[in-house]
């Protein structure tokens, strides 16, 4: 049955008849400021912060703002169909929740609450390997709902092999491999607070529960947690990986593999040549390379290079339904939403995440219709124009 996402606005208005207003703003660009006031500076800074002076994060927003929608009139948009096929899976809309680690710093229910929210709304949840909650526990909370596993590709092959086996056994269907974080970037908001959750054993749940990881410890985690943290830090990233190394992942994961952090069309071609199934055009929300190209500026060239060979997904800078519209028009098949849902989690738990999902998709549905489109499939660059910002 087709879901009418736009009906969320009428639900809100009808609730208003009895004096009830939304607990969180429906303008999702306001959530960061609200989180700044209500939550601690360390956690908020970790989520909101970016590399360097934050210029890449600002560029992400500016690039999306520069593309303006050109609405078309007198087209039949009474019935919209937002369902989208990605990796052979039919999604109710071209949206998934992006992998974000250490969610317990924002809310005690952490990844479990976000995963339940995604499951309730039918959108995929991408679990970070740096989660605060073991992947099996998140899978149990989701039931049969669509879930993908994000891998930080570290130095220990046995730990990587174990992660992939655990994820497959727990029903994660797609592997998302983050390529842009072999090292942590220079992030002043975290540095000024001297705040790195991993040093306190937060975001290490998948590692500390992993048999291959634990086999590398002299003592159990609970007997020497500091040694476990140091072991984690020693194997978390690997700046020596090259394209041929993807063969190891292909060998140990039978399902679709998506590489995340691709910004150059030649890298997208290398991913296709390596047997990958998709790419995520992303600069990690501006968190890794200060001065990086904006993700939305990189998207059209990547889509043109490999759109006929791979599923092209997108993240970085997405805050609203019209951002989703623009990303799809620029060549993305689907969009991963990050920071807004994390703010929603921090402010109102599972309900906050569901609110964010419903707001984004209601606004996207309405933007689609009011611009003369009944399905995302008709979106092309012709739906947009560039305007200097």
C-alpha cells in the first residue's frame, strides 16, 4: 500500500484542534540550536563539529542551497509513489538513516531507539561499527526491518572477518564501508573540549563484545578496560588500505557492498571495477577534510561516471525534504540522513527520531508534488537551476 507521507501535516493540524503542538520543531534546521541549549557541550560538539574551521560543512549546505528547484505546473500529481528500489530492496521512500557512532552520548536508549524509529517508519537503519550498542542487540530491536551495517575498516583482519560474520548472522543485508576515515581529522570542537568518547570506552560495544578482538587482549575487558581501549585505538583505522584490498571484503560478504566517502568520479569507477554495488557520495558531513569539495558539487560527476553501473547514494548537508529532492535530481538513488535524526534522538528519544523521519519525508513528498512530480524517478538535473549564493 502506498504511504502518503504528506498526510503528516494534516495529522499535526488536527492535533492542534485539541491544543497539541509538536514537541520538536518541524523546521529541522532548528534542531541543532535546540540541542546546543539542552545537551552538554561535549556530546553536541562531537555531533555538530567538523574538520578545521567548519568550512566543508558550510560548503555542503551552500552547495545544496545554490541549486534551486524549478516547479512545473498542471501535471497530475494527485497520487505519488515514493517507493524506490535499491540493491534489490523496495524502500518506502528514497531515504535511510546514516551511520552515526556513539549515540549513547546523546540519549541513553542510543542506537536501539534510533533503530526502532527507523523500523517503525520502514526506512533502513545503517548501524555504525562504532556504536554504543552491540549489533546483535540492535538487530533484535528491529525485528525483520531493513538494516545495513557500516564498517570502519581497521587493521585486524580477524576482527573485520568476525564483524562481517556477526552482521550477516544478525540479519544486516548491506555492507557500507567507510573509506574516508583511516585517521581522525583535526576537529577543533572536540579538541577544545578534549572530548573523545572512545577513550572512555563509549562507541566500542561491537569491539568489546567481539571474540576476535577479545582474543587479542591479555585480560578480559572488565579487568583492564584501559588496555582494551588502547587495543581498540591501535586497530580502529588503517591508512594503508588500497583498492585491491576490497577483494578481502568481497570474499567475506556475500551481499551488496557500498563504499562511502567517494567524491571523485575516478574513485567511483575504481569501486565499480572492484565489484562494489554502490557508492555514497559523501565528505563525512564535513568532518574529515577541511576545505573539501562540497558533496552536492561532487555528486553529478560521480552519477554521470557510474550511475549506470552502481547505485549512487548521497549524504552530507541534508537537513530538509527539499535537500532530498535536490540530491535525487543531481543523480542520487537515495539519501542517507545523519545529524538531524541524531538531534531528534538527543531531544526526544525514539519519538524524536520518528518525528525527524516523518518531517523530512512529508516535506519531500509535498515538494515533489508542488514541483510537478509524482515519483522520484522523474527527477533529473532539469528540475533544478543554479543560482549564486
